[in-house]
C-alpha cells in the first residue's frame, strides 16, 4: 500500500473529524431520496449562512489580534 493510502485509512480510522464526515456522507446518501428537494435547498442556504457567521467570527478575532498599523514617519530637518 502506498504512503498516501496508509495515511488516509489511518486518518479515517482514528480522526474524529474524518469519521464524522464519513458518517455524515453515508447518512446523506441514505436519506437523499427520502427528503424533498426543498429541504436540500434550505440546507444549502443554512450551510452558507453558518459559514458566513464563522467567517465573521474569524475576521473579528483577526482584527483584534492584528498589530496596530505603524505610524507614518515624520521627516525632521537637521542643521
């Protein structure tokens, strides 16, 4: 087995995020035919809104942690 394949299998076996995503994909495939298309449209819109909300939190955190802009240098005439 190639190195990339081993790490992928190990990640799916032990990584909680990968496991959750794998289970979510399996559940989505299982219920895809059962739920109406309107549900999927609302789900996509809600996902987008959630991502925008997360982006605003990240932007706020970055603006608080960014250093203050440097002051513009003042030219002084020396005699």
